[in-house]
C-alpha cells in the first residue's frame, strides 16, 4: 500500500537553512547538506528544498548547493524557489533535483506548467500554493506570501492540475509557524478537488497534527520544518505513532 | 567495471550518477554509441515524457543501439516504459524490447501520478538478491506496465502491476532505486554484480 509521506522542508537563504515564523523573523538553523543527510538517515520519505530568496544572480549558487545535497542523500528531493522557466528547471534537474516546485511564476504564466509537464513529465512538476484565509475564503498569495491575488486556492489547484501539475504543495500562511496544526479544511477541499497528491504544509506542532493532516485533511504527505530542525518531533517516533494510529507509513 | 549511463533528454540522470558514486563506481554519462556498446553495465534512466524521449533517441539513433545491447541493461522508470512496445503517454511507439503496452493508471480509483514509497513483492532474479519481500521503494509514475510473464517484481495501485520486468539481459524497474534509500542502493549493487547472461535469441543470431 502506498504510504503517507513525511517531508522535512529545508528553507534556504544564502546557503543556510532558515525557518520563518509566518514567513518573517528568519533565523538560521543549520547547514542544509548536513540536515538533508541527517533526515534521510532518520527515515524522512522525501526532502523539499526551497530557496526563499532566489534571484537570477544566485541561481548558480543554488544549483551548486542542490548538487552537494543530492550527492549525500538517497531519497527523493524537490527543489523550489524563484523558478520561472524551463531553463531554470533544466539546470536544477541536471544538478540532481528529482522534482521541482513552482509557485509565483506559474500563477503569472500558467502555460509554464504545461511546458514543464510536456518537457519533463507531470511527475516532476510540483505546484506550490501559498494560501491565506481572507473573509472566510482561501486565496492564493504570491512572492513568498507578500502579494495578494483574487484567485481562490481551490480554483488555482484545479487549473494547475489540468495544465499538468503532478502534485500540489499547499502552505497555509495563517498556520505556518504557529504550531497549531495544519489547515485541515482547505487541505481536504483541495485534496478532493484534484486527482494528484497533496502535500499539507504549515502549522505542524505535534504528532497528532500529522494524524489530522492525513485523516481529516486527506493529505498524501505532510511537510514541516522547524519542529524537525529543532528536534521537537523526531521522524522515527512520529512514524511509529502514525503506524499505531493505523496510518500507512514506511518504517 | 565500466558502467555507462545513457545520456538523453530525460531528467534525474544526475541522481543515478550520484547513487553509483556512493557505491564507489564512476559511471560514464554518454550518448556516444561506442562508449555505450563497450560498457560492462548500462543504465537507461529516466524521468520525463515518453514521446519527446523517444523522439530524441531516434534522432540520436540510440533506439536501435539500445535494442541490440547484449550486456546487462537496467531501465529505470521512464527507461522501463520506453523498453516496452507502446506507451499511452502521447500515443508513443517505444523500443519494443518487451511487447507489453504501457498504460495510464485509471483515475477513478487512485490519484495519478502515484508518488511515494510502496512495497514490492513476488521478487525474482538476482536483481533482488537479499531484498526482503514487501520492501519499500520509491515510485513516481502515472503510467504502468501490467503484470506479465516478464514480471520480476509486483506492486499495487488500484491494480496489480509490474514493479520490475526482465527479459534476457534487459532488466527494468518502475521505481527509483537511486532514490530508495538503503534497499535501492542494494538493488543497484545487485545489478552491477549480475552475471553476464547468454541469451537464446542473441546466441542463435550470432551463430
């Protein structure tokens, strides 16, 4: 049976892993290569590596870092941050990334999803959606959560999948960094609206939150950063806990 | 031992390269026919889309070359699908090493693509030497090869299908051994250690 995935996220800025609280107040928590290797050994099912301040000038630095991490780990690896063209994706895949995650550029230019899916296959195209609850509705936000749009998250997820997205990485900005649990309603709504895997992100604080993400949130994978980086939740214990609750995990 | 990775327009070649290096093997990544033909082991990797991959292989005249290889070849993911006769992915004629057709998972029952760790069972051949039944490996795919006489590993996703197939010197796996942790590493090691097969067809053709 296909198992639910536990995914540590490495937010990287200037070559160091950082984690923001509500995307602000960023502080460094370690070397991404060491962290990646550590997580692979601990039983993480996958890694997500987001360059949160990616710019064109830093693209080369990013691909070099991706290559260093990929050389050390034997589990799958998604890279995102500032990706806006097929050429960007080519460089990252050639550096050792297995999948790429596109956020703002896909909203600005939805055809990019189609181009990427046609060139590299849907299975390596992850669409990252940052969403925020405004007046009771979940809207898509861009540029690391700084720019609001009038696009509803469910509508965008559906369109992205129609264009060829193979996976949705859904981050609730309202929950990110709060440790109060994942945004279960919107995660479930998107998981039911699209027929590709959905990764729940933002808000993990306890092992019970992961259970909720997989049951009530209907997520296929759950992503977290700081609770793993700071050792507040340890992956082997989390997986044992999930297995006890009847959730299929790889142990 | 000379290990060659066939270079073409498919992703994740670097991941396979890294996995081999972790085993202490320095592979050659090339589309040079002589370098491919003279290798002891050949890996035909792939994350990508079937029709553009086949188009590229034909343009580079690698299609015939791959079919005629006599040393152990390991197809991975798209590589495995391209070894079959036809893929439903953009209605693509493939290499035809296996006569099976590659189909898309029916969307009614399951999410497509299948992404994640799942177990493999009914393991056959030395490719899976010391790999326990129901071992977890990593899959990322929207298309599959059905269970058949060539199956050397099975998995399930709505239906039971081939996680691995083998015919003569051609081995192929649907999952990504290069991304399947310690178990995947062992499978790659097993592939490198496979005995050179003598194939009935090739022997007959050469005699």
